[in-house]
C-alpha cells in the first residue's frame, strides 16, 4: 500500500503533511503536492494532517489513476520538506468540484 494525493489538494496546497513525513516523499507543484509512491513507507501519519482530505490510501476504489499521476509528477517536481503557507484562496476552494479541469498546473513549485 501507498498513499497518494488526489484532486482535493489542487488550488489549496496545505503542507501540514510535509511536516510530519518521516521520509520526505512529498513533491511540490505550483498549486498542489504529490507523493512519490515508491518512496512512501505507508506509515499514514500524513493522512490525518490534511485539512482538505486530499491524502488517500491506494487501496480505495479508483486510485490507480492517482498513483500514476503522483508518480509522474513526483519525478518532475522538486521535493518539499518544509511546511509553507497554503495558497491564498485555499479555504474558498476547499471542496470545490472539478478542480483538475479548472486549476491544475503541471508547473513545478519552488521546493524547500
């Protein structure tokens, strides 16, 4: 099992999860995070830290596409090991539908 980041993170990018990760497997895009599925040790400490419920185990239904999505972008984006501020409109966009189509950016974040 591994954990992955899903669409809920897009346009929010809370990083409470990064702070508790013991193996630094979070990678930063311009407006979301991903987890490298081969680096995640399945400890689960990140999941309850996410205020927008964006971290899920790959054992849930229909997670295959998110495992591949996380793998693809974790190989393109820089690692993030330090907590940073959420995006300015994070509270406003929490729970919004269709965030992938509306807001997803393939651009990397700064990493820290």
